[in-house]
C-alpha cells in the first residue's frame, strides 16, 4: 500500500439539482384521491384527513398528503372540553402552523396584501417520503372544482424577483395561474388577497379559507367553510371533495446533491512496486524476483482516502484492476455524494 498527499487542484466541488414527481412512483400528477374510513373515524381524523393514491385497503396504497383545517378560535370542530371555549382540534392545528410558519403565537397570517378577520386556513402537507429536499418551484398545479367552476392555482415564484422568508424558509403566494405565473395582474382575489402560501422547504401549502369561500364570480369556489362552534363541520372533507372533483394535482420535488470530485493521479514513476512482504526476503531484505527489479508492474484495485491522522475515511473500488508500470500513467476520478 502506497500513500500520496493530494494537492488543492485535485479537489472539485459540484452541485447538481435532481427533480422527481412528488407522488408515488415519481408521478408528477395525481388524478385519483382516496381517504381511509378507518383513519377518518379514528382519533387522528379529528385533526386531519390522509389522502391516498388508491383505495386504502390495497397493499400499494400510500399516503400522498394530509389535509387539515385550522381556525384561530377553534371553530368548525368539537371542543376538547365543553366548558373551555376556543380549544379544539382546529385551534391546535392553527397554533401548530402559527409556530412553524410565523414563529410567534401572537402573529396573524397575511395572504398577499390581506389579513383575514377570520384567521382560518386549509393546510395541505405533502407526506415527507413523497418529496426530496423541497418542493420544486413553478410546478404546482392545484385544481379545485365546485358545482359551477374549476379554480386553477399555482405559486407565484416566476412572478417574484425578491424571495420572502419566514420561520419555515422560503414563502411564495398561491395565485390563480399556472406554472408559477399568475393569469393576470397578481392573481389575487379582490377582497381576500392571495389564495394562500406556498412553503416549499417544509412541503406545505396553506390555502386561504376566506378566498376559497368567495363566490365563483369573485374568484372563489363557494367552498362554504363552516365556522360553527363546537361542531364537527368536516371542513377538511370539503376541500378533499373539491380536490377529488377536479382530479388534477401536479407537483414535483427537488433535491440539491453536492458532489466532491477527487482526482487521484498515478504518474509514470509512482505506484509501480508492490509492498507485499512475500516479494522480499525475510533474512536479507532483498527482492526475490529479478523481473520485479527490472520491469516492475502492479495492479491498482482500490483507492483509500485518509486524513492527516492516518484514519481511513472512504474507500473507492475500481471496476477492474488497472495495470501500472513505468510506461503508464493513470488518472482515477473519485466521486463523493452527500
């Protein structure tokens, strides 16, 4: 085994972006939506509804995303305790996203240029196993269908020159449009601001309930979100119905992979002799084979990467032994992905 210190020019760092469909099988567009009656009727059903790409009773069924409804005052869901007003699953959902997104329990959600009086939203959280590093900007095509119209939504990443950030990372507005661009103007509703917030770094879409409740003439779908106190209003199911009716939810994911390239150079005068002790006489220390003196050759099979403390950090195996002698030079490229 021979050692050689690498020079600074032997290192190269490269970053590549890898994209894939957000849904099972790397599919970019989800056209079928199923719920699980067991999940909806269970304890978790009070907080969110899980959406599958096929019937939940089939082995291949996988959760694609979850839908939850949040309200600042706990409206639209049953109270934990009838004697304590305002504390319900919807208030819990609201508080969770308030902390995750805003980082302040006293802050209000602002959708575009409007702060709704009734602080409510629908949260679509993409299952973590469905996306890589983050959601891919400009690929959102979320369609919601009512009895009279279909609403097509996207993020405004292609219309935005300055990126906004909050506690959840990058934040974009959800607008009426396609492929990251609004159809006209800013893509907001006249009375309720944007249709929500697109949070690619945490795989979350927050939909503005006030905007969706507008009539179709005013840019909504008449979703009719219920704000009845101490009542299981099934608001998450209402959004599920609008989603499944449109049967089109397109989204891709993205991952930035950083690669380190190391170029290992074996010059003609290097790595030509074996350090195998069987080639050396144990009593005299002489080389036992004359051919190894006059015309040495070795076969490179493995590259080990060591630090200054002589600790082995990584091992690279060649696909086949590489013959080396004084008449040959070799350049071996090692790629480290992380």
